[in-house]
C-alpha cells in the first residue's frame, strides 16, 4: 500500500472516502436544517408562537475534518484541542456570539418550547402534532423519526471500517512513530488518543460548539501544536485514511443493497428540501415585511 503525504488533511480538508456519497454532505445537512427550521417555524406560528432563526455560523472544523483526531495546523495555536471558531474571529467576538446565542434561546417561552418538542399534547385549545412541530417537520420531509432513513445503518458500516483501519498494523506503526516524535519533544504518550484523554484539557466536558469556547492553557496549545507536527511527520492521518479507504471498499460490496437504498433516500430528501426552501423564498419575496 502506497501512502503519500496529504498536506490538506492538516489544513481542515475532510478525507474523501468511498462511502461519502451514501450520506448527506455538509452543505446538504445545512440545507436540511434550514428546511426543518422553515417547517417547524410555520407550525409554531400556528399556535401563536414564534421560533427564532438559528444564528450560530458554522465553526472552522467539521466532524469529517477531525475524523482522525485534531490535526488542523491553522487553529491549534489558538484553540488547542477545542473546536475552532470561524477563521479570523477574536476572543472578544466569540464572547459576543456566546451572549447572542444565549439571548436567542432565553427568549423562547416555555409553552413554545413544549409545542416545538411535543412535550404537550394540546396548546391554546389546539392539538399539538406528535413529536411537536419538530416531529411534524421531519415527517413532512418523509421521516418517521428524527434521523434520515438508513443514516444510522450507514454510520455503523462506516464506523466499523474506521475501527478496523485504526486496529491495522499500518496505522499502529504510524502511531508508534508519532509516539517517538512526541517523546523527542518531551512528552510521554503511547497513542494520539491518550492526549485527548488528558484530564487537564477537560475535553470530556468540552463545548459541542465553538460558541461556548474558553481560552485554552499555554500547555494545551503547545501540546496540540507538537501533536499535529508529529502526526504530519509520522503520516498518521494519511496511513489511517489509506487503510480506511480499502476497508470501505470492502464494506461497499458487503452492504451494497443498504447503500443503494440510502443513496435513493438522500436523492428524494434533497428534492423535498429544495422544494421547502424554494417555497419559503417565494413567500419571503411576496411578503418582505416592514422596512427598517
């Protein structure tokens, strides 16, 4: 197996893998969330309430770009191991975004929240849809629960390939090279996973969003920078990606029927999502609201 350096993996690029086309892309997930918001908002308004538009912009990292651990050399010097804020944001701006996010959710009346989530069966004399306005929005897009059909199964297939690759001798060898590199820099870690588990970083209680970030310690920043440098030197990410690519190719053949159904579902879902978003745009153009 030939493993070549991939600088992009250390600058936020998500690895391209065979199973990618059987799940929603990041852009499609964003559109899907927009469609859910449009549908749920209309439902909530039918009960005399209002639902605020999401205001938190996407951070600089995605789950895919951190598939093999923290590795973005652009941000570890500022954020350490935490999810980075959008590029160029100062700590003052992050604090302002946090306050704005809290104000957004704090202003939602309790009854409106319950109508949205379905914690009440009736509100204002009207029957609340099963699962609330959120559940109603998902059903409108053809879903029975709160996840895309087949997405959980596809995720399990991908996770299995990810684990198999991590347990391979090729990736273990890269991890040993990483450990030696870190040792030369003054650290004692056997694997990259051990760094994340260090209690000093408090990552078990780390914020799910950059909006709730706090400034990392100088020790965390220094460790994260050396960690990424050693991952590059050992080609840890490239090794894991190369083996996982082969594992996913095998999985693709073994689970072809499931994956075909998953792809068809995504295609239909995207059609419905575009229809909802387009319909909302038309309504906005027809009713632009008061001028400011």
